[in-house]
C-alpha cells in the first residue's frame, strides 16, 4: 500500500470517528427534561397520544423555567431520526392550573402508530423527554409486575429466590403464638389457625373487610380480559393449569375461609401485640399475634370475595376439586349468620381490638358501611347462585345513587362499595330491569359530563378527580373504571371509543404523565422490573423495604419489590417540617421517601399517608390496566 492510499484511508477513518463523536456530543447536548411529560411505558398503537409540556410556576419544581417551542419532534431512540412533527397547543391560554401550579401545553401525536421506541424533542430549547415505546402489548410486562406484587405480600410462606429473585425472606408469622395458633384478643374463644393471606399494605397485619374491593377488582380484571392472564408469572402455582391471577386470589380466599367461625361469622383481623408497626424483614417479626372477634362487616366481606370467586373458579374444578362448593357453602353460612344478626355488630362499629394495643389500623366498619356491605354480599350471592332470596334482599334495600351519579370517591351515604354492588347486580341475568336502567343512566349521566372540552378545561393532566387525599392513585383507577363500566354495561355504544379513551388517560397519569413525572409503580426501571420507566418511585413506606435497608431507594442494592402502587399525592399531608410534600399544589403533594420517626426533630414524618402501597390500591390499578393489555 503506498503512502497516498494510506493517507486517504486515515483521513476517511478520522472523518468517520469525528462523525460518530459529533453524534455522541449532540446526543449529550440534548439534555433530558422532566417538563416534557409522557407515559414512560408508552402508548398502544391505535390510541390517542398526548404529551404534556409544563412550565412549573408553583410547587417543589418551580425553580425550573420552561417555555416550549411552537413545534415538537418525535425521534427514534436508536438513531435519533425525526419521524413525526407536531404543534404545541396551550391549555387555557397558558393560565396557571391551580391543582398542579403549572402552565400547560399539549402535543398530540396520535397519528404516529408505528411500533418502536421514541423520545420527544424540543429543538428550540434543545431538550428531550424520557424514552417511551409504541406497541400494542405495551402494558403486558407492567401488569405482570403489578400482579407479582401480590405474591410478595403473601404471609405465612417463604419467598424464595426461585420465585422472589432478589427479594426473599423465610416463612413469616408461623412462630409460637402466631398465625398457626393465634389467640383471641378478648380471650373469649380458643386459639385459631389464621395463617396465609396477604399482608394488607406496608404493615404486616391482615384485615378481612379490606379484602372485598381487592378481590372484586382482581376477579373483574380476569373476567373482562381473561386472555391476558397467563400461568407463567413465576409463582409456586405457575404451570398448574390455572391462570396465576386466580391462584393468587385463592391464596387470599384460603385465609379468609380460615377466619370463619363455626356459626358462620367471620373474625375481623389478625394483628400483632406491638403498639406500632413492626419494621424489618417479615420473618424476623416474632411478636405475638391475635385475631379479633367476628364483626358483621367482616362476615359480609367473606361473602363478597367467596361468592364472586366461585363463579370464575368453577371452571377449574379438576384442578381445585370441591373448592367452588366450599366457597358457596361458606358464603351461605355467613349469610345465615347475617340474617340472625340484622344489626351491625359490634354496635359501635369498632372491632374488639380498637381500644387495645393491636397494630396498625383499628379496622372498623368503614364509617357506617355495614349496610352497604350486606347489600353487596346479596348482589354477589345472587349472581353466583341466582337464588330468589338474595335478589329479594337486594331489591328491598336498593336506593338510587345520589343525584343519579356515580362517584368513585364515594361518601358516607353512597360509598364505592355500594356502587360496585350495583355494577354486580346490573350484570346479573334476571335483575330487575327498572333498577338496571337506573344504574346505567347514572353511569351515563356521570360519563356524559366528561366530554372532551370539559376534560380539557378541568384538568390539563387529563385525569381529573375531585380531590387529592390519602390514596389518590386508587381514586384515579376508580375513575378510569367508571368509564369502562359504561362501556361494559353498554350504556351508550356510540360513545364506546370515548369511554376507552378517557379510561386510559388515568393510566397515563399513574405511568408518569403527572406534574412530577413520577411513575407511581415501584422499581420499574433497570434495577427492578426493567420495564422502561426511567423515573419510577424507589422509596415506599413498607416495613420490609424500610428506610435504610438494602431495598430503600435508588442507590440501594436492590430497591423495593417492583410493581407496587404508591398511595399518591395527598394535599392533606399535615407534617409542616417535611416540605415537600407539605404545602404543595394538590397534584405535587408527593415525595419519594419512606421515613417514619424523625429522631433529630422528634416527630413522625407520616410518609405512609403518601407512599404506602396497599392491596386495594394495587387491585384497583390492575383492574383498570387489564382492559388495555393484549391477549397472549
């Protein structure tokens, strides 16, 4: 090779390296911003796709100033090529939204449907969004993580490396004076085997009446889209011929059945003798455990879960022989007890551990909902058995919803439990047609208020709820399901696309399209589920994944279990010394932390009212998510 040819080759190689270096430098110069706000998992191909551009004027991120350019680009993640260009449209003439403290612009790119991984680019400010994907099965890995979160909440069993991966512990609460032979708290009954079930939330206690909504939501999720639930979620029952969601439901039901007494009544809860919640890996909790005496509201809750589950589990009789019969028998036995006990018991609405030192929550009848739970129990028994006595009870105690509206936030007179009872009744063949029409009209009235213009004007983040309090993410999921109920009950088939679109907007909020760009599911990024979420919450209030543990935070060894839904923004957070979340605009009243007692300041930080997960939050989210997953 002569010197001239060698020189040409070296020059060409140098230019190539310079080109590569230039691309890399440009990529690094395109700084990532959290003010171009997206669903960090992405969008399904056929759905409406709207990104949010936010200038945070008030709240914890108000030090950032961002005014978007008039156009935005969608670029491919792998080669940075622009595949779509759209216009940025102001919300309410750039007025400041009071719930978020932000000025908002929208960028609609619904026409982009090609499968791929992308990011949004603002060429004026030279900033980009987090990455996101477009594909029809975008939510499938997300729902798998969200369902596996229930496995990690199991009580009374080992979470082994085979099934739990990096998150393991030995069998918990099976020691002396614990769940295999728990004592009656009032010592009016013999010891009882109450092992199994799920830990309720961030604490390690178990509450029967807190199971009615999660079981109903999971069963409904399975019924509306059974093809998405596989038998391969890597739990001990995987491969047994039953979808793993039903195996998980059965794990909880087995515990509830153990809580039933000989007369049909149901013990209210299982809790430890420690005044505060135990902190540490579950199997290291050696505290004495008790069960509290039966309540009528716990008895109704057994019926709601068991009668409902009997309908979907009967098709798996060969794998679980006799189980459906057991569920119906227990439910009817509980109903006979309720017939003999027509008034709330205990009369004061508190269980027998409320005045003692049982931790953590003193589980009462949820502000006078005993009657509503009975109504719901009757609806589930009627749907499971078609017996006239249960329909008669429901029809006699039915009252129209307040102002003919559904309200997923509920209130004392019309709690969400009542509204779910009505959904059950409306789906049952033989139900009173006039009542079914009233229920459908209430759904129609509620969802008709949500035309596109109204949603645009009320909430620039496109997922409106009336208020942000403890557990607001559950309320988001409930609102989304209200739209889906309207479709599933064929309230107005001409608006089915509208119902689906609005329901999915609530998922986008939970998945990162919110004022702080938080994906409200734990550890969904590279350290955990590796599902694509770059800003997933990494500190949740949970006794296992407690402050300072190897599961605590983004810099910890493992981070928390993936897929747990945090409670969400709570504008009523009261600890002034912890700001944020104190004093924030409602949608920004959130912080990624899990501290409880502040030793330096001598006060409780109450992070549980913001970041704690719970089985009822989790199931409400799964119920909404399931509809939009793709059958396998």
